[in-house]
C-alpha cells in the first residue's frame, strides 16, 4: 500500500520492468477506484533503491 496522503490510500497494482531491468515503473490505484478507472503512474525507480517517503505537501 502507498499513501498519497492520509485521506488517499492507494495500492500498487502493476510493476513494469524497464531498460533491461535497470528501472521499474510502478502503477497504483486508489482503494475506492472502479475497475474501469485507469491506473496512475507512481513513478520510475531503480530496482535496487528504496522508494523515498513523500514529505508533507509533495503529493
């Protein structure tokens, strides 16, 4: 689970491997989203790095 904010919990629904495994793109969806709503991109990250925690106001 990821949190865009306290009022906006989301779940990771898809992880796509990019560039021969040198990066991953993570997609999420709010827990109340209908199945017809598109996933949104959380971001692109290195698979060997920790995903940073958002600071207040960064979402």
